[in-house]
C-alpha cells in the first residue's frame, strides 16, 4: 500500500527560527493535508491542499502541493513555543476506490527552545 | 457547533476481552472514520462509515468491527483483544466521503491491553 515518507523525524530549534518539513510518496496523491498533534489530543487540521502546485498559507504556516503530486512541504516561520508538537502529513492516494482513506506519515516532532 | 467527542478517554483491558469505543461526530457531519495510532506512529485507517454502512476498510482483521447510528454517531468494537491492540483510537468525522473532504478528529481513546 501507499506509504508517506516524512522528514525530518525530529527537530530542535530556537524560538524565532523558521522550520521546514516535507513528505514524499512513491505514488500520486489527490490531496495533501498537514495536521498537528499535541500530547493526549487528536490531530488538528492546519492546511489542506487540493491541486498540484497549490501554495496555501495559514498565518505563519505555508504548505505546498508538489507539481508531481508525490510530495508536499510545510514551512513554519518565526517559531514560537506553542508550535511544539508532532506534525503529520497526510493524503488521499490516487487509487481507485481508496479515496475514503487518509494515509499518514510517521510525523515530525518539533521542539522549540525559548 | 460541537466537535468530535470520544468516550471513554482511557481504558484498560486484558488479552481476550472485548471493548467498545464510542464517537459522536461533529454537528452536520454524516461520515465517521476510525484510525488506530500506535505509539510513535501516524494514524492507520481502520474503516469508514457512511449512512450506517461500512464504506471502506483498511488492513485490519474482522475482529475489528463498527456501527454507525441514525444520528451519525459510531462505535468501534474489538473482540479477542491482543497486546498489540494497545494504541490511541481516533475517530474522525467529515461532511461526506469524498477524497477532498477534511477530517476532524476527536481526542481519542487510549486503550491499554495487559
């Protein structure tokens, strides 16, 4: 089945720095979504991307849907302590009959030092 | 507008027992999906329910079963529990089954199997 390779696995940064993480797949995806998960909570949707090449921002967050439809990246600018958490990429694969299933990466653990 | 709510928040069971987890979907949402998240991993799709019927299933054995009720709430049942079933079980609701639909997650039920 489809797998998403998310990198890096973890990041330790200073407050105020910019962050970039990405997700790649061996197969085409129809949508890309980025979620953040805090301890003891479910994932919260940050950004949704629906079209190849699409670049979308949500405050300090910017994400892009890769032209090949096999990758996506998420940037966080001017990080703050509350950005700490696990960030997941997810997508709907372009396989017949599986558009109900969201495939997740393994996550990027972000730590922000004040 | 109420979000996705799950109960119980935590549960401890022993091998061989059966468990039922419950989910109330977000107001206005008619589709419920269940995911299993093992420690340090991304969520894995179990199945989706739409109009009280299973609409798609991931790579989980038949001892994982579900129900959806007329008010769109849902249950996840797991029979003959195994140690590897220990995980965070997430429920997500959406307004339809389409690939572009955004999923909104509850806080999850943490299941421990001893």
